[in-house]
C-alpha cells in the first residue's frame, strides 16, 4: 500500500520525478526492485536489468556450447579420418541439435511439465555430462599429438576409440551413480539440547540432481 501511495503521487509527472520516486522508494524500503508507474501500470527497473544479465549469461553459455561442439566435431573427423559427405552432414546435424538441446530443454521444462519436456531435459543433461568427458578426451589427444608428434593412421584411430569409449563409460557410470539413493544414519551428540528436541530425527537431503 505504501508503494502504491508513493507511486500514485508521481503518475503523469516528468522523468525527473520518476527518478526521484525511484530513489526515495529504494532509500525508504531498502528495495532491490523499485516499482515505477508507466502507462497506468508498473514495471521493475532492476528486474529488467536482471533479465538482461540472465539473457547475457544464456548467450555466453550457448556460445560456449556452440564452440565446444564445433571443437568436438572437428576433432572427431580429424582423429577418425572421416571424409564421407553423408557422414559429415549427419554429424553436423547431430552436433547442431545437441549444441542447443540443453538450453531448449531447460526452457521447456521450466515452462511445461509433461513427459516430452522431462524426457528431452533428461537426455540433454545426460549428453551434456558425456559431452564434457568427450571434450576432455579430444583435448588429451590434441595434447598428445602436440608433444609426441604425428601418429600413424591406425594408432590415431585406436587412441581415439579407446579414449572416447572411456569417456562414454565414465558418463554411464555417472548416470547410474546419480540414480542410486544413499541413506546414512548418524547419531550426533548435541550438548544443551532442549528437552523438546530430545530423541528427534533430522533429515538432510542433498545432491538430488533433479
């Protein structure tokens, strides 16, 4: 009510008055978000700034995903010596889809609660975890090429398959490990515990990975 009373006193006035209202509202109520009158309604100035920061973060995050998938794609065709146009086109489509899949799935599951959104988010999250291990495997191969010189065609392919299979196995272990619930029961002595808390059980839940 106090906010609305302040706001009504400034409706229809100059921009200087609006700024003054913003300053007064923040100083009086210590608000992070100040409500300002605009076209008969209200909007949040700093909320818009937070949205801008959020969009900027998403843009940077998605840009890094694009870059990482491009690096993984180039590494894959370089190490496995893939030259078939059909295979290259298929890989481009697959990596292009996966590069935006996690962000799209996150936005969908935030807005919708259905089987498709949840399934897409789960698959994208699993791929994102595997993607980082595959990226690490690719980086390791490039480092070995830099320090040890060129490999033979057979050796390079064998090394790539071994490290990539290792990355996939670690990813599978991570998915299985994350799905196993662990319950630990601990007796904790607490001095000066109030009588009403004697014999009570406290439950702490963490690392659900939902």
